[in-house]
C-alpha cells in the first residue's frame, strides 16, 4: 500500500507548532500500512525546513510624552522570523532628520525634541511572512507662557471691564485670576461689573499645567468723580470779621480745589 508520511520534529506536530519554531531539520520517515502486521522502513530522508513567522509586536504603546528640549525614545518592539525590516514614518513621510536615529532594536530616538516633532509616528515591520504596523502619538509638552495680557486699566466707578490673559502651553494650561489672595476668575477672560473703589488694585493672571506655571500682573484703578463733603452753601458773618469758608471734597484720584468769587 501507499506509505503514510508523518512530519514531526522531536515531539512537536509541525503543523501546529511551526509558528513557534525557527529553522529546523525535518526527518521524513515513510511507513507501510500497519494492517500487514509489520512496519517496513523503506527510506529515511532529511530536508531543510524554514519556518516563517510573520512580524508581531511584543509590546506596543499608543502615546509617548516628552518635555520640550529633552531626548525621547519611541519604542517599536517587534519580532518575527526572519528578523523583520523596520521603517519609521510620520504623517505618511519617511522620517529624516539629523536629530532622528533608529536603533538596532527598532526604537526611534529623537534628540532635543521640538514642538514640530509632535504628531503620529508609524513603525512598519515586514518580512517574508507579511507586515504589521503600529501608530504612536508623540506629544511634546512644555510649560505655559503668557502671550497677551491686558495692560494697566483706569475705569470709572460703577462701570464694567473685561480683562484678558492669553496663555499657551502643552498640555493646555488652566488659567485663573487672583485679586490679593482671592480667586476671582477661572478663565482667560475676567469680566468685572459695577466697579467700586474697593475693587481697585493688582490683579494677577496665573497659568499652570503639568510642566510648570507662570504669572503676570496688572493694576486697575477705579476713578471716582469729585463730590463735596459737608459743604455749607451760606455763611453769614459781621463786617470786618475774619471768616473761613470750608470746602472739602473726595475723589479718586485726589481732586484739585479752586475758588471763584461771583459778582
């Protein structure tokens, strides 16, 4: 009868285990049908067997954070048989920069990271068995900076005002306003209404994120028009007597007082 061909390597069933094995030697032995009562070994032969394992990621990451100016290593831990060929790209373009270096283990190193390095990098691995790719988001982070803040202000009492503080940073900084030790706002814009003299003073904008904080201050003055205090409209005195006419006013800033005689 026709011989039955079995392919085994040590104790492994090659069809089931071939994905785990590297290059091995295959012993091929042919047997007659056992119904005849004996087994005749007709021929032993050997053949080189190359087991191809498509690339696969041992460990993958989806995001890498780095502080602006620092060196960063983006991992690409991939295995396969034969060893996969690795290629790095960013936004569809092959990475190329004197600051970029690909190590033998597949990791991509970027020295002196810059804001423009932020984005999605793709690690592409391929061999005879196929290819795989993994995308990693690089997030270059930096401490806040205040790009614009309202200057010193002078406003009329009982009126309103909006102060602006534009901060930039990554992650996006949280902005808050302080008047003395009291928080009076938690936004880039601080709207004040019905201002009184007690509202005058220094206002501080504070911007903060995971990488640091910064603050900037401005002064707001509330103008109060002059008004008379204890003004006496009529004073009667005897002729020839020295008299003092009171004129007391309050204002912010201090009012200038002038006297005029009518008639």
